[in-house]
C-alpha cells in the first residue's frame, strides 16, 4: 500500500519534497536516499543535496557529482556540461561551474573534464565546440591555432585541394600552381611541362614541329604518326584527307599528304597507304572510294584505273547489280540481250526450257492443251479437268455451268459435256456433275437443282422431272420448297391433302391429336372452358369472375356490381349480385369490397354512393342513404362522401345539415367555433368595424375617423352623408333627404352615394350590402344582381373551381376526377390511369391493365412492365422475378411468367431477362441461382453442365486440389496420383520417382545403397 503511494507521488512529479516519511523498511526512488529521522526514529527519504546524485532505488547515500558535470538537488543522474565547456572538479552544483574552453582548444562532446588542443590544419576560437578547418589553398602546420590568421597560403608550385590541411602538395608535372592554389592548373593542348613544382604558365613549353599532345596536362609530346602531319601549332595532329596517304612519322606540313595513284583509293582520313581497287570496280588517281562498274557490265581484275575497264555482258548473260566481277547466265524462262542489266521474262502463253536465251525469239509458244498465265516460265501447265486450252493459251477457259469435262489437255469448248438427267452443275470448270438431292428435280444440263414446290415432297435422289414431286398426304403439310418429307399436322390444327401450311382450328374449339385433316376434327370447347387463340390442343378452365358457354373463345366477365368465386362456370346465372354493404367497380371479379365510410352500397352496387354534402357516415358497410346522418348544428361537410363533419369556424354559423359555413354579415363578428345560428353573430362595439363578412373579431376605427349611425366614418365626410350599404334620396312626403338601405342584388362601399352598384357575376349581395360577397370555391355564379348565397351554383360533375367569385368552372384534366362542387381536382391513385377530360368520379380512374403499372397518381396512361419483371392489373410497382428465374418478354403480369432457368444455366440476381451459361468446372440444376462447383478430385471441361454426374473423375496420374476446375493438373515427379485424387501422394522416404504423371506407389523406386534419402516425395536420391 505504501509502495503504491510513493510511486504515485513520483509519477506526478513530486520529487522536490525533501522529506518523505516511510515505514516497514521501504526503499527510496532515484535522486533520494534513505536515513533515520532523529526526532521520530523513523525511516525517511531525503533528496540528494546539491553536488550529488543517486541513480538507483533504495540507497542510503548519494554519489559525488562527476567531473565534466554538475548536479542540482534531488538528481538521479549528473547533468553534462554543454559543448565548448569543461568542468575539472567533483561535486559541482550548477551550470556556472562549466568553464569555456580557451582559444586554441575545443570539446567535441558534452560532459568533458578537459578541452583538447586544436589539431594542425584547423583553428579554434575560445569556447568552440567544433574545429574550424583552414580553407583549400591554405595550410596550418601547428597544434593549438586560435584564429584564421594561422592559415597560410600555399607557396607557388604547391596547392591544397581539401580543407583542413597541415601541408601543401607539390604541383605535378604537366601542371603549374600559383600562390594559394586550391587546384593544379593543366598545361594547355600542344604544350608540355616535364618537371613537378611548376609555379606559373611560363613553365608550360610548346611541342616541337612533328610532335603533338592529345589532352592538356601532359609532361611530354608524342611523335606525329604516319597518315598525319604536325605543324607545331595549337591545332595538334592534322589528318591527311580522304583520297591521300602519308607513309612517314613526324611530318610537319600538309604537303606530305600524297594523292592515291590510279588503280588505288583511300576512303578514310589519316591513312599511311592506299587500297588496291577491287575487281568489279575502277579507281582514278586521288580516289576516295572505288567506283562500281555499272549494271550490265563486269570487270574481272584488280587495280582498274577507268570506266573503260568495265566490259559489257555478252548476250545470254546479265549483271543485275553495279560492281560485278562476272555476268550470270540468263535463267530458264527469260532472255538477255548484250549488256543486259536485268532478265526479261518470256511473255504469257510462251515458255523457255533452257538457260541463256538471247531474245523473244528464244521463247516458244505453249502447245495445244497447255497454258501459261505467268510470264518468265520454263514449262507450260497441263490444262486441268473441267477446262480447255487452245494453242498459246495465256489462261485456262472453264467449261460453263450445267456442263462437265472429265479429261485433261482439252483444246476447245466442244469437249465440254452436258450434265445428264438427274444431275446438275452450279459452278464453272467442273470435271463431274453433282447428284440431284432429295426434295429436288434436275433436267439435263441444269446449273442448279429445282426445288419441289411447297405442299409436295420428293424422297429420292437423281430425279429429273417435276412429276416426281408428290403431294403431301392427308394430315401432313409442307410450307417450304425442296423437302424430302412432309410434316405431321400438329394438335390444334388440320391439314387437307397437299397442304402448304397448317390450318388452325378456330378460337372456341380444340383438337387434341396430331394429323387432323379438316375442320370436322376441331371440337367445340365444352361449357365452362374456352380457347382464346386459334390452333389449341386443349381448352382452358373458365376463370373465377367469369362464365363460359360451349364454344366460347373469350370468358364472359361478370359485370360490375357482381362477383363469381368458382372456376369453370357455364352461364351468367353464376354471377352473383354484390351483397348489401359491398360493391364491385370492375367486371370479372371473384369477390366484392366492403363499402367505405362516407358512402353507402345497396345490393349489386358497382361503386359506393357518396353521402351528400351536409351529411356524414362514419362506418364501413352501409347500405342506404338513410345511413348518412345530417351534420349536427355547429358543424358542416363541404364535400360528399365524408366520414365526419367539420367544426363550424369562428366568424360563421352552421345550422344542421350545412354543406358550408354561413358568414356573419359585415359589422358583426363571432369569436367562437361551433356556432349554430345567426344569433351568435355579435354587433361590433362602438368605434370598431369589420372589413368584410365572416369575421371573428372587430378592429378599431382609424384615428381620423369618427363613429356615426353604427359605422366608422371619415372625418372628411359630412355628418349628413349616407353611410356605405345605403344610398341618399328625397323623401316624397316631406321633401327631405333620407338614407335608404341598398336593395338585394346591389351594394355600396362608399359614403354619400345617390345609388347602389349592381352585384357582379361570381358574387351575391343581400340588402344593405357594403361589398359584394364572393361565391365560395367549388361554386360559380354567371349572372349579375344575385341576391343570396343560394345563387352560387355548385360546379357540375367533371368541373372544379379553386378560386372565389368565379362566373364559370374549369374542365377537370386527364388523370383527375371532379365530383359536383369540387374546389380542386382529385388525382387518380397510383395503379390507375384516366385518359379523358371532365371525369366526375373515382370510378373513371381505370385500373392499369395486366402487364402495366403506374408509380404515381394523376396518370393518363400506364407504363409497360419491363423484361425480368411482372405486373398484375393495378400494379403500382413492377414485381421482380426471383433469382434462379428469367423473364424475356415485355408486359408480363403473373409470377408464372418468371421461367425457371433451364438446366445448365443459372441466375444469381433477381429481375433478369436471361440466364447465364454454367461455366466449365461447375454444374447448374434447373432453377439454379448459383453455380455448383465440381468437387475436388474431379474436373468438368465444358460449359452448360446440368448435374454433378457431369463432373469427371481426374484420371490416374493427375489431380485436382480445388473444387470448380475445368482440367486436372499433371502429377509431378517424386509423387504419384490415384484416379480421382484431390492431392498428390509422396513417395516414401528411401525411394525416388523421376517421371511425372505416375499412377501408383509402384512407380516409387528404392534408392541404391548409400544413396537413401530420408525426405518424402523425392525425384532423385542423394549422393
């Protein structure tokens, strides 16, 4: 416990505490020592005093601080004096005891007790922690130098290339060195300097005539070689030009370069002799190259001096290239005149069988029955089978189609024979005719077989007449020409004698057997079944929601408002009326839907009947309009088909059965919801008013208005002016001015008017109206002078009105429907479409047909279902075909359209239009969503395998370590592999096996004596 406490104190840095009380023989941390407190006789840890340190735990004393260091109180280790200082005493207590090194000394490390003398080649200012080297070109021979002034310049004839040198190096021969040189300077080209220690450029001597140097910095000059001359200038050795030579050393001028004599040449500079002109060439005096004799000539001797030495090739020979020493014999098939520089071919239709031809007269015409279509030939080719060749033929001429020619060396077209009956020849140049195939006939001399017409067949070869084409028997057909047999008529069809195609049994009938002959073989579909398409072998069971009489081609859908739950129904009596409280908006249904709240459904309803505005119906399954309850006083329902009524808003009142709230008139207010009569409308208090009807509160008159006769009036108006809602006239009884209320159908918004304004269309005006009252949304009012809200007419079905005070309603758009009194268009729901304007009910929203869908509402058409998906009628989204299936056709509508992947294929993802071929090394069963790998020890080399039986066992001598392989690996030497091996079997120790692809342990041979190998699976034995 105490040890744990002292460690915590050490971790948080409380090392400066001079006294730590301990018990039970504890140890102290580094930087402290253990002693006895004289006052309490207990063990305590004291910090090491200044000038001492303690690096260990649990010590009873501290060490003296070492030289080169100092120790503050409580130190575990001495602190070293920094670079450039030293400390020679033990027990130093602070950094001020570290003394700076004196000039001429230095320290290279911290913690030093003395400073080292500065070595030669360097100088050391006082307190230096590094040596300062003398620069290149200087030297410093003494120990203990204190400044750069100790660095001396190298004398002339010496140099130092590196810094920090104690002596200078002697300048080498070929160079010179000035005072303070850091590098030796090379003597330039064409000079030399034979002695070391050169002190200036004057030490460099020019090379004598007939000598030179190749580089700077030389101690001697070289003798000028033959082929060169050396004039003793800075240019060095100069080469003699091409076409010359120079045979001696140490030449000094260009005049020593001599022109090559005729019959020789030099093609490169700096030559000591010229070359002899070779055979096939000639060389004039001073030639820098041998000149070839031209093509068509030759020259058989060396050293020729002019072109006159080149001789023309004799007739029957040629030289193709310049520089020939002899001419070649003209080859067979060619001729060569005198001086020929190429061979000339004998023309097509001729040949020349010997060498040395001299002109076209040497070329012979090809004999009868041979030809030559290429020039330069030594023989003519024999005219082949199927062709003829007149004398001197340059090409073979083919016998025409429909003929043949079975011999060679034929010379005219009269030898081409007409193909016999029952054969034909489609090509030119044939040696025999082809057999007329089955299904065709061939009159003699034909170039192609003539196919037997459709509706006939012909089963034998070698036929020559159309009469051999036989009509197809009853119950068979042939839609193609040139057939050897007829097809059997399929079930669902009939085929009379000689039919060219199958005749489909009409819709509403079936034919279950092959080989039907006439319509008499087509039977009517029994009652309760149907066949929609022609050519059916069976009839389908009539679906639920429909009925099928005998011979039906299309099921008759039970009408809307009915249902039919049993398949195979035979008449319309099977269509049952929807019970009370249910409905069916579509035909062909097997069940009816529960009538929704806000509506009622009598028996056989095709659509729910909406409860009228001003009523509500909270329950589903209602039967009659009597189930629709009148909205209680204080509520209203603006629209038909409501399951609850809305609370009457503030500023209005609602009597029982209201379809819209009645606004409190101008200058009255009504602050609460749910008011039931006009009595709830309160007159505005004095000095307040309303800006219109239907207000929940009144507002104060403006500061510059005053209250008069129950109205706020402008101070500018006379007190005698009539207020808004009235007009001023003369009382006939006493001829005084009186204010009369505006009559119904008029209004007056201003003071002091003598007449009222006619109420505009889209509004109504009750007696005393200050402003025209707008007809509400969902209504219209086409006339002026309307007197009450009853003049506002509900928008007819198929129209709507989103604004107040309108004289007409707008046509409902496609994709929407608008019941009577609509203030907004109602969108057809997802899964339906509506293509016509002016529709009035949700029943006009048509369910998306099978194979289509619509994802959002208000659509005018439905989208076609994609491949890989199916869409039942009324689909909002496409439904994906699952993995392991495919669906290749647009517009499918049931999951049965999702076809199982055939054996040998697979599909790993849903919503696909095709399946993938199973890879080699795998197999795929029907409906596979993934490939199954062939197991280890087997292989499968083909694609499209259908079962594990397709996985072949690896032959003996091979193995397959992994599953899903298309081939097996060869068993290597040193091991053997049994049939079906998934791994190699090593030969045992002491044996070897040098040959790959071994099949059993008998292939493992015993190692000879003294060669046994202890390792398994070896191909050789150890020595």
